[in-house]
C-alpha cells in the first residue's frame, strides 16, 4: 500500500515515517506542498493520501478538491492539529473519507489509514456526533432566519465587510454588527468564517 503524506513540517513527516515503518504493508511517499502532491499523485497513484489542512501554497481542503476532480476514487484522510468539528465537516465535503487529529493516539493513525484504504471512513465517534449535531443545528437555524439576517448573511458570503453591508442595505454599522452576532449565536459559529461556511454548506446562501 502506497501512502502519500502531504505535510510541510519535517518533524511530522519523520513521525509518520516511523509509524508507517512499523506496518509491513505500507510504503510512505511524501510531499511538502500541494503542487508537489499533485505531481506525485499523478506519477505514483498512491492508495491513500494523508493531507494536512495547512499547506504553504493552497489549503489541504483545496488540494483534496483538486485530487478528487482528477481521481474521484481517491482515498483521502485529512490530517490536522485542529479538532474543530467544522474542519472535519469541511474535509468530508471536500471528498475526504476521514479526519484524524494530530493530537490523537498515534497508534490509531495506522488504523485510520487502513480503514480509508479499504474504502471505508475514519472519523472518531465523538467527532461524527458533533458533525451530526452541527448539521441539524444549522438546518434549524436556517429555517428561523429573518429577512435582514438572510440578506446580511448573503452579503457576508460575497465577501462584503460590515461597513459595506451597512451602506448597501441602508442601516447603521451597529445594526449590522448586532445582526452578525445574532447569526453567530443561531449557527453556533465562533467566527464569521465558520458562519459563512455553515451557510454555504447548508445552501442557505
């Protein structure tokens, strides 16, 4: 089994190399950025790709999308220090078959790779539950939005700042700020980017 590890941290690559060396059926190949990963994928067609979210050129999410467009059968395991369910949900949306936190038990890493290789999925039960609740909550929140909240959310998704939104819908900056705060509460989003991501995933905007 060829496993392509895409990560730009030498220490992480060294740790992965040591772990995979314990598995007799795994051969590790590596890339440190998305551009190299795409070249290696095309040339060697690895059985599993383990992709870090934070890469120096484009995000791991974008790399996963590009790989899946080229090879819909690609088996991808997303790899990150972040245990936020929003990131895991986005990884699955991008075509990954699993999500593994670098802070998890290293011995479970091999099991996650094997699960993805067999065509299954690898997601910690707690993370899967969080994603399920996240989607349910987003759906309920979308149904309860006011007309102004929908408009503000739509403009946020277009990249408009709160000042620009205030001018476009002819209200004060404070009103837009309060509307954004209300939206984050309804969607349980900690940041504007999380808010937009949920709204886009749920096709609310």
